[in-house]
C-alpha cells in the first residue's frame, strides 16, 4: 500500500509540475522534481540566525527578511520564498512531548522544555529549532517570562521533565491534574493517561447573566489560564511592560511578530454556556444571544484599544480566534453568521486596522468554505489553519475560488492522517503537492494544519519542514538560473 502511495504521489507531483510549467510558474517556484539534501539545506541555512539563510549560487537575488516575506504573502505578492510559521501562535506549535523527541532526533543540545500553553501543553520553540527550519514568524509572548523565576518544574504525561508558567502550574488531584483560575475555581482537568486539559466548569451552565458575559470569561478554562505574558502584563504598570517587551522583540528579530488577541465570540459563548446550551440559545432566543455577544464585543473593543495602543507599532499580525467550523462544515449557517457574528467581527477587525498597521488573521478550525465570502467582506486578511481534511476545504478549490482575496495561513500538511501516520516520503510528497497548489502568487504562509500533536514521529516533522526548504531552494535555483 505504501508503495502504491509513493507511485501515486509521484504521478500527482509530476502532473502538478507539468501544469505549473505550462503556465510559467516553474521558473518562479522551481517545481522541478529534484530532491535536495536536507544536510545541504541545513548547512546553507545555518549561517543566517534570522531564519532566512541562502545557499551558495543564488547570485544577486535579494533575499527578504522573514517579516518582509510574510507581509509580501499577506499582500498577495510573490515572496522570494514560501514563508514558514512554526509556533507563531497557539495553533501552529508543537506539543511538548513531541518537541522533546524532535530536539533529540535533530541532535540538538538538551535544555529545559518550557510549556507556555498549559492547556494544550505546547512547547516554547527555541531559537536553534527556529533557525534549523528557517521559520519566519515569532509570537509576541516570547518576549516575556524569560527568567527562571517565572517557571516551575513539572513532568509531562510521558515522564519528560518540563517547566510550566508559575501562575498556571497544575495541581495534583485524585488520579488527575487540575488547573485553577484566578478566582480559585477548578477550570480544567486532565485525568491520568490523558495528554491535554479539558474544560470542566461553565459559568452560565445553570444560570446566565448576559450583561456580565465578558467578566465571567475569567472563570472559563480558555479565559482564565493565561500564556505569557499573562499576569506580567497586568496591573498599573502592565501596559508599559507589554509595550517595552514588544519593542525589544521587534528590535531583536526580523521575523514577523504575531500578537495574540483572541476576540472570540462563538467560542466565548461556548466557553460560558457549554456548546450544546449556546447552540440552543442562538437558535431559540437570538435576542438574548445578541445581548451576550454585544457585551463580549464591547469588552473586546475596549481591550483592543489597550492592546494595540501598547504593541501596535511593534507587531505585524494580530490574531483573532473563533472556531466556526467542524469536520462536516460550518457549526452555524451562513444566515446565522451574517446576523449574529459578521457585524461584530467587522467592527473589531476594522478597529484593529484603524489603531495600527496590522494584518488581521483569524484562527478558525473546521470546514468554513461557506463562510469565507462573508469573512473576507468583514475585513479578514488571513484564515488559519485551513483544515484541508474537512468538507469543502480542498486546497485547489480554495486557491481557485478565494486565492486573490484572502491569505491561506496553513493547509501545508495534513495532521489528521499524513503527518501522524504517513512515512517521511509520504509526508514529503504531500507537502510538495500542497505547496505547488497554494504558493503561486503569494497569499500563502506555510504551516501544518494546527499544532503538531504529542505522538507525531520526529522524522515526519523533519521531513515536513525539509520538504518546504526543498521547495524554497528549488525556486531560488530556478530563478537564479534564468
């Protein structure tokens, strides 16, 4: 079966390459079927610590910085190379268990594994890994909690030692681990044998109060368990610390800086009520649901003023979140989206662009093809993670129908099946095929579909990124030879 997959992948790749050459993309993208050596690629990349090294023989081509590369893609200009995101936000990262294995696989020095997102148990990705894979993005939170005093020792479910943020350290319960929020309530549980925390408390489960929806978010797992900067940016001097951290990061890196904001609406209702109850509220009492959404939107807009007032000059992308899809399509109808959510999304995204020269990205899992026209009309610049295994989310169709109007930030490698269960060769063929579809003309930032989970083999992770580097340098070689 695997031999069949390899032959099929080769045939598909040859067909795509021929099509690209026919329309003139081969010279730009270098889709020439030549497999480059990962050793050569790493040796070529290693001299450049900013994630943008070039191999010998590229002539006098101007090499973009990571920031320039990402912004070119967002502006639908063809960048010099495909931009790469790895760990730039909380849905493009890697589980700490997988990260520890990846570092050993790459032969990198041992160092403490720091888990910046306790809920998903995502690792802080160190600079040596970012450089190895020539990553073009960095998350604003990396500017904070850099001192040992902000971390406490913990042990991952597989026994790997790690460190957690001091303010979000799990507590031991009876056969489980617990996460407490700022008011002392237990908000998340992880039973022994599990790999992630799940929400266990919903403030509006039995009795709601639409006029205090935003206030109640602190008693939800996703609203009350903070990643860096977390409480370091709270208090009377918190805004100044946020501003200074953002400025330092901007001055120290030429990667594109992503500021995580949130601004969730549908998801916030689900965090407050539980999914089933919020669905019933939306369908059965939309006027009451609008009171909830108005309270949330007003709070988000107030927070947006403070956030971008502090970091606006120093970030390139602001990341919002709202999972609107599921495996079989949108969670809500386009009609419901237009009535309840689109005007509120538009108000936030418009205000963000008024406050700072930022591009707006929405993390939005699932099949959302039917909502893309409305999301674009509301002011969205980029959608993530482009969940290509969902209904209606095939890359070719999305690129054809929406490519000139929105940036696909993701869709570069299927994590549902290929990355987790394929061979390295199958991962490589799959990634090269996705790149051939999504990269032409800009409007694409490479990342795998959502986070790399704990059980993904490190050889597959390496194969995925090396395939992107192969594609990058095939393009450079082709362009230089013209």
